[in-house]
């Protein structure tokens, strides 16, 4: 009779462990969904940027040059910077653009490699 009782106790422990494991799996899934939300936002922003970046590139440089010309002409006319030092800030921003563009290209390459790895993994299944 004691072996039967031990088997019943083991069955009950097994059920409890299975329930704990199922609960832990659900918690992991919820945490995964919460972690994926910021990445989904980054992906949406990347897709939007991909759609508008040709326009930004085409219009950004001439527009930036026009703004800088206007700031310099106002600076010469009044003896002071038109935006109180913003021309220096704009110059800094413009000088940092090549580095930002390279960082963005690096991000795109990593993203593409991750996408290819995911596709290869999915194809392997």
C-alpha cells in the first residue's frame, strides 16, 4: 500500500511541476512580447525612413546650404549671428552627418544579416 501512496504522491508532484512549467512558459512568452515591442517600433521607423530617405537626401543638402547661406548673410549684415550661435551648432551637426550616415549604414547591414539568418533558420525547419 505504501508504494501506491508513493506513486500517487509522485503523480501529484508531477502535475504540480507541469503546471509550474506551463506557467513559466507563459511568463516567458509575455516577456518576449514585451521585449519585442521596442524592436517592432524600430523596424517601423526604419521602414518609414526607407520610404522618405531618398527625398531627405535629395532635398536636405540644398536646403542645408540655403539655410547656412541665409545665416551667414544675416550674420554679416548685423554683425551678430542670426540665431545667436546656432550657425556653430548647424556647422557641428553638418560635420557629424557623415558619421551618423555610416552608423546608420552599419545598423542596416546588421539588420540585413539578422534577417538573412532568420530566413535561413526558417528554411532549415
